[in-house]
């Protein structure tokens, strides 16, 4: 329960825990509790066998193992795995196995990670509620009547319930950060070009990013260390070549906020006390905590933001082209060559089916060569310049705001008033972390999680993570959900 990578590694070194025991603990928790969440789509059938192999490697030479030795990772099921199906939570893709791992999955395995399983997502990542034809609806462990955010809601729910150590998400709009906010987790949407997207089912060439989700800033930083890097299969990563620190762990300090100047973007706060009051109260408390840690927090309104914000999304125009490229690389494991082929099956959840058909029609109407797309693409530069010039004018180190103006919505409603656009329209990095909880209710015994987000300049992940870490260490916000309490274990390493 609530253990971290460093704690697990210390237990390995002391001989109190083996890889097999750790993996069995997580498998036991999934078996005991996931019926109520529906977060996991596939369990690695070789998980215990692989764990035994890792124990043998460790016993032979513990000093030669990788940085993620026997770290049970949960992958969003749009990350390609050559030994397990990659379904995007779609019945149309059920059982389909790609030819090779995604670039980042291969990097994780090289560092000793154990892929424990694959998690449900909003089908083809085309929504924010984590609903699909293959997995139906994922439920939020903190309030089973609410969604877990999305589209990476399966990873969010599973990590909140302690079904694995760390996980992954993809983010076209806010799909890493939404479930991080909704499940009291930490999520990183990296700078465009920092992390390869090759081998991850796409929505967009320009908006898609992938990144870590974890229970702590340290664990998110640890996984980011492994995910970053140039990949010729995703040429945009040439922009990030040489832009990473030796380790994102190095800058994590409790004093990181001292002397910083953080802008509180009031455009991204709601003004209806009944709808937005609990989120606003958490943001107010977070600002006070940041100030107590030495930050100067400057409220401001970004003029011109609203006029641009509705005209910067490009994903619908790019989706069909991007999916065709992905399917070509997938290999013989799928009979589909295009998004149109998938849409023709009619097997997607109704709202997703409509989106897929609209994307196919946009391709037929000219796709990325249409004037509307080209204007939206140009508007992204305008938005980026607006954000960066505002930061320069106000001498800001970062911008802070709630990830979502209101609580994550009840099941059956669509996510509204999310603020992921600040990052997805600019390519700038954002880190979402635990801000607090709403008031407890019968459905939500510890309250509904509320996430805070920090946005920074390109390749400032090290600073953003340090600021989030300083806040995390002082505020100590995270509490596990009451719906998945600790299980008894039969070995001294369990807890």
C-alpha cells in the first residue's frame, strides 16, 4: 500500500522482499478489488515467471540490474507490447498483438521494468470519461459513482487503488493529467519532442504526448528519466535531444519553491460557488502553502486566451492520417489498414463511433490541407506566443491553475471545464499533482480528489517537478481510497 520505487528497491536490497512476492501482492489486489473499478484489461500471463527470472538476476548480481528492476508497471492499453494484445479498449482491436514494443516500453524493459498489465482507456483515447466497447465504464476508486477522468482512466484508477507501482498515459487533450487530478496522482505531460510517441496508438501528430503517472513526484520523475530520449522513429524528438538533465530526481528538493514567482491564472478558475467552490478552496489553500514555502504567487488574467482557445485543436483533422501510419507499423497482428476500416466495423461505443466517422469524413474532405486546419495550426503558434509572452511580461517561473474547474463528473456525464488546453495547444510541459479533496460524502468517504497543475517553459520539467515535490512534501495530500484497503500478506516485505 502506497509504497514507492525507492522503498521497494530498499526492501530488495535488505532481503525483506522478492520480486515474486511483490508481483503476487499486486495480482492479489487486482483480483480482490478490480471488479468494482474495471481498470485492468489484460494481466501479463508471464508476470510471475518473469518475476522469478528477475529474482535470479538480482541474486546473481544485484549491482548490474536496471533502475526499474522489478518495478511492476501498468501500461495504458494503447502502448504497443509485443507479448500482449494492444487494444485501445476497442472490441475491434481485441486480441491483436503488435510486431514490436513501443519505443518507451522497450526502454522500460531495458531498465528492468516488469509489465504487469494493460489498463482500460476511453476507447481509442477519444474522450475523457474512460468508457469503451471492450471495458464498458471505468469507475473512480474514490467515488464509484464518478468517472476516473480520461482517457487514461484505467491507469489512474489502478494506481490510485495500489494495483501497481507506476504507470503510463497518453495525452492529446489532457488525458494524462485528467486521471491524475481525479485519482490523487501525479502526471506529466512533457514538452513536445521530449518523449517518443512511436508505437502508441495516436490521435494527432501535433497534440499527442505520452508520459508517466504515479502516486508521488519522485516516482513520476524516475519513470520520466527512462522515457525521454531521441528516437528516429519519431523525428520530433530531435528537438529534445540534449535538453534533459542527468536525472529529473536530482533537482527534487523541499526548498525548490523558495524565491520563485508563480502566476495564478484566474481565467482558469470558475466563478459559481455551488459548482466551483470546492475546487477554488483547494486552489486557495495550495497558493497559501506555496507562499509559505517561499513562492510569490501573482494572480493574473491572460488577455486574449478565450478568443484563441476554441480554435487551436487540430486532432480531428490529423487522426485518420496518424492512425493509418500506426496501423502500417503494427504489423500482421491487425487486419486493418485505416481508421475507415475500423469505423466500418461499427463496434465502438456510440460516442466514439460518431467521432471516428467524423474523423474519416474530415480526411475525405481534405484533412490537413483544408483552410480550417491550417488556420488552427497557425493559431497554436499564436497561443504559445501568448503564453510565453505573458510569462515574460510578468517574470513568471511557472503558471498554476486547477486542472479542472469543477469536480470530476458523475458517470454518464461528459467532462467539462478542464484546463488541459494550456499545454496541449502550446507544446509546453505541465505537471499535475495532488491539491486536495472535496468534502467527504457517503459516496466519497475521503472526498473527491482535486488536482493542481503547473505549466512552464519548454524543457522545464525539472523545475516543475521540483516545485511539485516541494509542495507534496509540505502538504502531504494523498490518501488512498477507502474502496481498496490493505490485504494481509504472508511475507515480511508486505504491508
